[in-house]
């Protein structure tokens, strides 16, 4: 005949801990939406300064950019145009991204926002504004990188 352990027959009382005493060992990672929002802001700052080196880590090698009827394919081509603009002495006086909305779909994210830009190119002042859609991909190392940007005027 098998003996049943006494512990199974006698339930232990539950002890409640105060809410503030429970501290998670590993805090939850930031929500993907806020990480993508931060990445959009880093891209805005780099574009404002025409800083291709600061922008490079955030762009996929296969990055594509469409604005009006112009299309740029590849990270190198896009960043080279920024480098050349900076070398010519072009400057961005104003660049805002407003009404930013980010949706995350697994390892893809889409950011849409209203943009406005004023810049000086070859001695002439220019301005443009419109809507922008940025498409991001989550890399294996956890970084969100921009794979496509489409701007409308």
C-alpha cells in the first residue's frame, strides 16, 4: 500500500505580497511602436543635418525612396546624394514630421506622417510639404531599419 504524502492532503495557506514588493527581474522591452517612433526622429535629425553617416545605420542596403516622379534605389545612392548636397553647401533650414502614426505588424512597421521642409540648394530657397510613408523591417539584432520611404507633395 502506497502512502500519500501529508503535504498533498493539507493545502498551504496563500501569502499575498504588497503590490510594490513585486519587482520584475527584467523590465519589459520598449514597445515596438515607440522604438520605431524614435528611429523616425533619428532619421529626421540626420536628414536635417544632411548627415549621411548618421543616417546609414538606419537604412537597409536595399533602401528605396520615391518622391514626386523621382526614385532612388539603394542605400548608397540615397546617402551619396546627401553627401553631395552637403559638400555643395546646401542646408536644410526646417524639417518637421507631424501627426506621426506607427503601426507594427510582426517584424514590419509602417510610419505615416505629415512632413514639411525648407532648404537652400545651389543658392535658391525651396520648400515642400506633404505626406510620407516609411516602411521598416526588424533585423535579427533587434534594430528597426528603413527599407522604403514614399513622399508625396
